[in-house]
C-alpha cells in the first residue's frame, strides 16, 4: 500500500523565484523594495519544502539590461548603478540562495523582465527534472513588472500558474499610487485570464504538505 497521499501538485510544480536579489532587497540599494524582506520567512519555508521534496526551483535575476529601452525608464540601469553583469548585487540574497545550484535548482540571468526571453529557460523546462511538470508557482518581485511578465509568458506556453499573492510585492507608482494598490490591480488583472489561481503562501504550503503527509493507519 502506498504510504503517501497523492502528490499531484508536488509532482507537477516548479517554483519560480523572481529577482529576489541583492539589488532589489539590500537596504540602501537604488531598486530596493523593503517590503520584499518581509517575504523571507514564508518563501524560505517554500524553498525548503521544494528542496526536500524534489520540486525544481528557478531563480531568475535581472542584469545586462543596458543598451535597450530599459535605459529610458530606469536611470539605475542607464547609469550602470544596478542590475549589472558580474556585480555581486545580482546574486540571490543569502537567506534564499541554495548552498549550490544544480539540476534541480537553477539560476537564470535575464536581460528582460521575463526569464523566458533570450535565455535557456525553455531548454531547461524541456528536460528532467523539469520535464513533465505543468504548474509554475510564481513568487518574487516586482508584481507588476517581472512577476507579471513571467506569469504571462508561462501562461502563453500553456503552463498553469499559481500566483502567490503574499509572496509578490512591488513599489509605488510614478504618480504616487501606493505599492499595495499597484499590487492589487496587477493581481486582479492576472486573475482575469492569466493564472490558474491566486493563492496565499499559507494555503499553498498546506496543500503541498498535505500531499506528502503519511496516510493515517
């Protein structure tokens, strides 16, 4: 008799961690979103679960965006202050970075908002241990930039997307619109046709841990 419950979500998922890097999280960095550090505990729990239960993980990190239209929008990129290839600040923050990367936990350097654009990500997803998994769990920042673009590109490749509401965050709009409003509007937009479901971190962890819990005798 199988000693475990069904593992549909555990066996079907890939965890995406978008731009949880020092450029966006270390205090004092020009792109820092301080609220992102509030996500550490729950995201750390999700990553620990993934590593312990064979759920592959993709870390994506913005860098090498110069000589593009991004320079028109972001002086931090134009003046080569942030998101520069080879800078230690494009590393995943120490709290979330694995001891080492490998087949089941990879780092994707991306020069556009989406890690699918101009990278080897599609190749990774077509090979083990990613092959055959059809659900992408999106976490990270910023909600209305890299996380939104990652979600749309995943959906356009026919992946089911679980967007973790409280494991995504953003910054204020250029017109002063509060970050919480920018986040909410983006999430509501994604609900209308881009995601399978918007979930909370607690609900997601309950589902995942329930699937690997031993069946009572």
